[in-house]
C-alpha cells in the first residue's frame, strides 16, 4: 500500500462508490482507491466531505493535514494503544535516570556516528576540502568520546549540539550548484534554499517515525533524550535523530547535485510569528540563532519550496523510503521504511526488557 500526498490551494476530497475523489478547483480529478492507500497527507486548502471522512474511517487511513508550507494542522488516526502495561514501563524508565540516560546516550552516539560517516563520504568526494574535513571529523570523534562518558542528560545534549554544529560546518561542502546556499543551519523559517529542503525532509521523516511509534503502541510523548513537555512528541524527536543523516541529509544533497531541484523551485516568503504558514519542524537540541532573532522580529523573510518543488521532494523521499540497504541486525537488504518500523519495534523490546540495550541504526 502507498502513502499518498495531495497538494492543493483549493480542492475537495469526496466519495463516489468505494473510491475517494479529489477535485481541483479547475475541475481536474484524481481517484484514490482506499484499499491501496496506507496513509494520506493533505497539504494546503483541502476540504473533506462527510462521506469521504467516513470512508477514511472505514478503511482506517491515517490522514495528516498540513498547511501549504508544511505546518502541522491535525491528524486523523486510529487504534489508540490499549497496552497500558507497555506505557507504564515507559514511564518507569523516565523515572529512572540511569536507565533513561542509557537509552538517550545510545541515540546520541548513533546520531554522531552517522554524522561522522557522512563527513567521511564528503571527504572522499572533495579532495580540495580534505584537510578541513579531516580536522572536523577528528574534533567530532573527540566529541563522540566525551558523549560516551556522559552520565548527565544536560551534558549529553550539549555534546549532541556541539557535534551537530561541527557537522553542519562541513555539510554545505557536499552541495555543488553555486545557486544552492548553505552557510549554517536555520529553521522557523529556513533562510536559504538548502535549509528549506532540509526542513521539509525532516518534516516528512517525522511522520514516518511517528507512525512507526504508534504502530508499536508506544506513547510518543515519553522520550528519553529530548525535554518532555505537555503534548510534545519527545519520543518522535528521539528516534528521528539516527535517520537524519542517512535519509534526509543524503537525499537533500542528491536533489541539488543531480539537478532534480532547480533555482526556480524556491520562493522568498514573508513570515510572522503568528502566521499559520510559518513552518514548524521537529528539531534536535541544537539552538538556532535565527530563532532567537525572531523573538524580537515578528516579521521576517524565509525561503520555501514552490508547489512543483514540493512535489519533486516528495517523490524523491518516497523513492528513498522504498530503496533498500543492508540492515545490520538482520544482515539483509531492507527498505528504509521497514528499517524505521524495525527500530521502533527494537525500542519496544528494550522497554519490555526483552533486549538489554537500544542500538541506533548505523549507515556506512
């Protein structure tokens, strides 16, 4: 079954027989077969008829509602977990600092190792930058060693942020087109075209992680690394970390370097702190200087993908999800979308005490 994306400035989702019909304002229609649809993402000004809503409910199609710029507006989901005992175990680990930091540390170490792996790829491809990349890799390896010794969650978060800053000093060296801009990581809103792609890819990845967590019956708000707050999906924040480099970051570079994205696939947009179109993404513990500036500047300019650009990124992301790589625990080639579910299942087994420790996904 497929994940279906609908991008529209003005359209309606309705029902005919046992089919979903999406009608654009110009009269063009798209037919969706519920039995072939695993999830649905509606971006933009899309209305849903009552009959269509009932059909989505009948087939239990998870439906995510986003603004035209990727801001989360709501979600139709099914089958809330009845496994109260699993959730009790999650909360007990939260109340046990020793067990909680053990999981958090594994997540951070996995993320940093993946960042080092990607920087090593950049070094092999860019002889001109070899010395500076080598220096940054060595500094990041030192941060990795310090993180492995951390027994305090705040200290661990600090090492994660330091490693990420080093990583993004190198990241832009892997993007070839001169018009593709990346000076530093910025978000809410993204200040350059490369940041716009990164933010959108992280958002798409977020929904994959969230679905995998929900499928395991876990409480997505009960994470170990990120700060817990009312309604905050801390566990989604946690488990996305190990997949940022192997999925989103590598794909971002490919979209620019292979010429999939063009300069006219981006537009400058005026944002305000109260705008419904101001994109919000799941982020790590890394402070973003642009966010601090926005506190005193209620209106600012950012860069976003145009609708054709969004479609290109979505298509590439779905292809990436279907691509197969060696998954080390099994030694078998496995699609990324399956690896995400396997990692969530692995996390569940650790919570249940069936496995001793959580091991992050690692790519070479």
